């Protein structure tokens, strides 16, 4: 909004020239989202407490200490993230950029789905909300439409192509089959973040780390000079996604203020599904889908641990882990919650650095 209002006035008022710079507006988005979180956070948390009674229902088959320690904590804190993220993005982004709108609409649609899931859990006082089948169907429909829209925005030879990291100029042409692949990336990312959200602060920091990594990737991919220097695919217009990702970081920092152990509020599916959707849709937009699996390797590890556990139990009757997702396995081994969370953060940083190295190693 500010871009459209103030840049045309820069000829008369020179200071408005700063709004032309992506770096300035990205910084503004970070700080604005953080400020909104601090302003709205206390009132929103009080409202959630007043309207949820017993707070988020705790799974009876989860770690037993959660029933004692986390009972009564309100959920749907993802509303704070979404409000901060969306308002900041609308304020600082170039709203004529369609990449911003596609990723933002994925974020809102997944957030709405997560809100419905959280609402049913709280209302019924059960850990079961919307059926898994319904969630997956809605997610794939939204993701499929988003990926098809992104394909229309991209120019050949990038349209419907998968870029392979570490290989210069190599594109795997998939045609319209890319819609299915891209949808799997978006949906997989969304649900992997959702599975990671099981301990105070565990999911939000790796999300911010991944968002910061893709902020840099979007900035470089959307700049013809940097893209040419690094020999990566130039995707015009995607640089503006740095604004949205900056808003994710600011909103994440604000949420972490209230989610730091012991958490005052949980993000719930409202936050985890939408944040995972942001990362997945951005990865498809900037043609770095495989790099997302590296940068977000922690989320992949959490999701794989669940799949391995389910397959092993159904086929052999035995469990590979004491409890899945894998962060609960370490809880069962006796690790304290802060130890698990901080060590997982370290893993997320290392994986992000490995993922970013693919930009130069070609």
C-alpha cells in the first residue's frame, strides 16, 4: 500500500525514494509485524483464554507430563501470526505483484482451515478436529490452484519445470504434471510444520530460520544481476516475496515472545498449517522446491518419523520410536523440553546453511 501511495510522490518529495528499495520495505515489514504482535498479543491471548475455558485439549496418548504442565493453555495463537503477517504485508508490499497475492491467499486459506480444526477441538474438548481426509482434500485443491496460477506467472522454460540444485541450468520439464508435484510440496510443507509444533517454541524458530533463508533466495532469484552472477534461475517479480517473508519473521518473533517456555499460548493448526503453506508456496514460486527439503530438513525429519512409525507398527506391530513425532521420542528418553527445543533449533540453522550453499555450489 505504501509503495503504491508514496513512490509516485517521490519526484516531489525525495525522501519517498526509499520506498523503491526492497531492502527498506522488507525491514519495515519485519518491524511492523513485530510491533503489531506486541500491541495485539496481550488482548488476543486474554480473549482466547476467556472463550476457550480449558484451553487446547491435550492428547491422552501423548507424553503424560503435557497433561499436567500444558493443560489450560489457549490455542489458536496462529491468529496473532496471521494478523501481523497479513497487515504488514499489505502495508509494505507492492500490491500489484501477483506472486504476493498467490502466496498470501494460500496462507489465509490454510490458516482458515487450521482455525476450523482448532475451533472444533476446543468446542468439543477433544484432540480430534476436522477429519484428516477433509483437510488433505481442501489443502490439495488450494495448493493445486495456487501452483497452476504460479505457472501462469512464470515464463518458459521455467513454466512447469523443476530446477535441480547443484546443477547449473538443469531443468526437469514436467509440464502440467508439475501442478501435482507442486501441490505435494505445498501440502507436505504445511503438514510437516504442523507435526513439528509439539513443544513450546519448537516450530516457530525453525519456521523463521527457513523464512529468512527463502527471503534471501527470493531476493536473489528476483534480481537479474544476482541471479546471473550466481547462475541460478531468474524469476522476475519474485523478489517482492521478500516482503511477505520478512513479515513472517516479524510475526514469528512477536509470537515467540508469548510462546517461549512456558507458553502463554499455542499457535495451533491456525498457525502451523498457514506457516508451512507460506514456505511451500514460496519454494514453488522461486523454483527452489528441492532446496526447501534441505532448508526445512527438520520438518522433513519430523514428518518422516511419523510415517516410519505408522508403517512399522502396521506391518510388524513394532514401534521404531518410543513416540512420534521424533521430538516426543526424545522426551520419552528423558530429555528436558528446553534441551530438545534448542538442539532442534541448532539443527535447523545447520540445515539452512547447507540449503543456502546450493546457491553457489553449481
